[in-house]
């Protein structure tokens, strides 16, 4: 038995060395590594996979490695120096990051909108309102009947969650005391896809970036009730980490990714992404234009035309 | 709601028959990481457990209690702990091990080490005292005595290794926090299941779950074969 055990251990070690070499060789192979932390919406919709493929085709010497999480955790990775560049959507925190010298520059490369979604029966009757009015109404109706009107929050410090908190504030509600502990308010603590699924199961309201919602539309019965509201604009930007603060960062490759995202090639991928599969684009390219500040959803029409 | 399950089984069979390249890659990586961590934890844990069992020292009971408590340490807690060590701002940050398969092996080894140490101690304690006496009375050296006892305990030891491997391959906390679920580099079966579920691809998740169970079955069969005389 002992010989057999010994033989098994030796075989195991040899196999592991072999497989290990295989596992590493595919990815490394003398390439330089660019570690990207991204908000879940860019990854879950599949956009980043396309960008990665095109970027790596253009720069065969760079291996782009994508870690998907909320904006909160992406920023944390950046602060620790564990990633070279972050793709996030929370302007306030992004500007803080630049001010602290951790990131070099905000590079807006795409935008879409947050949608307030809910059951098609719309028990709180929010359709047609603007975002903060709708939140106020959800709170009112939720207090009256928490069984019928519920709101599911990401509750994960992501960019979407941080926007949600801003809207509660704009609605004149105290998030920490009035909203967070309310019986009609549920924190999922999960990504956008999971949160949409939970909201669908519970037939509740939630706020979602339009990209993830459109990618999920066929899997759930929820409806986008509010899509045109100035405070629902959602801008994605790329921020390379500052080599002065994080000496190990691969700033060169990070800048190449920014350049690629803003190039006409990168912008075209963004503008066309999802048109074939979902019938409309999930993200709007900036095409060298200025960062939008307060717009309306009419952009969807223009963009589809452009993509077609 | 059975249709996703049936769909999943169908898709699993399809993925296996067609040897889907991404599935093969993820499966190989999963095996590499979990087997490596089981090997590392075994090579450290079994001798360490033997040492604790055969040596008499103060606080031994307390140490064993602590090791046993660590059986139930949450995987995400180990993940977080190792994350903080491997992060570039952490103690071992200079090695650049965060978000790499090697980092995941370290994390999973830490996770299952207490299991292997504890179960080694248990299985050695399970060997009857009279075997030790017999070996000694037959003039065996210390080394020969320990060897004899280890041999008697081998079934329980292999059980411990199977358990350790099972915990390593099935966990998601360490894999997600240390690996980062990078496509083509650190993505393993459990993190893929988690991701695909959040993308709404239930059938693919079930398919991958079935593949994971098949792997576990094969590994168990191999280990059972080894322990048979």
C-alpha cells in the first residue's frame, strides 16, 4: 500500500506541475499583465469581454485581466494598488480619488441611464414621475402597505447604490433613519443581475443601470417605469492608478486601455454593443464629445441610428 | 420549476461530449488549484498533526480545541485574511500573488490545513494504544513505532484528505476574494457558477455544478482505490 501511495503522490505532483504550467502559460507567456477592476454592469452585460478581445488583438503583448465588483470595491482595489486601472460610475467618489492623487484622470468613455423598474401593475403608481418624486411615492405607499410596495436596494456601496442614496436624499428623505430600516426596504447586498432577479421574484421596485436591465429584460417580468429623468444619467469612466502613489502599477498599459476606449475603434464597439442581441445599444459612446451632464433618454433613438 | 434543472443536465452532457474549450479550461484550473492546495495542506498538516499527537506538552488540549474550532471558519473570512496579506499594501504584497492561481492555492491551503491537522490527530488517537505497546515490546525504534501507527491510521487519514479536497473544490469565498474570478486566469467552477447565476444563466450553472460533482466522484474513486490493499 505504501508504494502505491508514494507512487500516487509522485504522479499527483507531476500532473500538477504539468497542469500548472499549462494554466499559467496560456495567460502569461512573457506578456505584461494589465489588471482591470470593473463595475459589474460592464462585465455582466458582456461589453468588457468584447473590449478585452479587441484590445488584446491590438496589443498582443498585454494580458488584460478583469476583476468584476461594485464601484466601492473597485476603488478599494485601486487604493491598495492591486489593480492598474478602474472602470467605474460614481462621479463624486471618482473626483475624490483624483483629488487624493490615487487616480490620474477621469476619462468618461460611455454613458447610459439608470432605470427605475418595477412590476408592470405599478402598485405605487410612479409611472411618468421624475426619479425623486417616484422615490417619495414609493416611500409613502410602502409605509401604508409594505406587502404591496417593496423596494430592493443593492446595499453594496456600488455606483448604483450610491446613486440610489442620492435620489433618496433628493426626495427629501433621511436615508439612514427613514429609508434603510423601513419594512418595505430590502437590501440584497448583491450585484445588479441578482438584485433584478430578487426584485422580480418579489415583484418589487428597484433601480438598475439600463444596460443590465436590457440584458435581463427577457428573463424577468419587471418593466422600466422611469427612464427619462435628469438625475438618472449614468456615466462610466476609466481611471488609471497614479504611478507616483502606486509605484508597481502598469501605468503604460493602463493608458493604452484608456486610449483604446476613447479611440473610434473602442467607441464603435461600445455604440454597437447589444444592438444585434437586444435590439438596441446598451451603452452610448461619447465619440469624442463632452461628458453629458443632464440629458433625456431620447439619445437611444439617435444612437441606434448611428449604430445601424 | 424543474425545467432549468433538466435544461442544465442536457447542457452539462452537451458541454462534456463536445469538450467545450472554456469548460475544459475551467475544469483543469479548478483541479489544479484544489489538488495543489490539498497536497500542500496534506504535506504540512499530516506531519504537524503527528507531531502534536506524539508530543506531550502543556496546553495540548487547548491547541486541539482551537484547531477543531477552525474547521468551521467561514471561507470568506480566510479569503479576507489571505487577501489582506497578499494585497500590494499587505505584508506579502511584494510577491504579486493576489489575483493569481498561486494565491488561490495559498488561500485554500490555509482554509483546509486545520481540517488535515485535526483529523490526523483524531485518526492517530483512534489507533489502539496496545498497538503502540506491542510495537515497542517487539523492539521497534521510535520511528518504526510511529510508522506502524501511521499505517494503522491510513484509512482515517485518507478520509481526512478527501474531506479537505472536498472543502477546497467546493468553496467560493477564497476563490472569489483571492482569485478575483478573472476570465481565462483565475476563474474556477464555483466562481463561474456564482457569476453565471447572477447573469441569469441558470442552466449553465447547473451544468457546471454537475461537472463539479462528477469530478468529486472520480477523485473519491481514485483515493478509495489507493487505500485498498
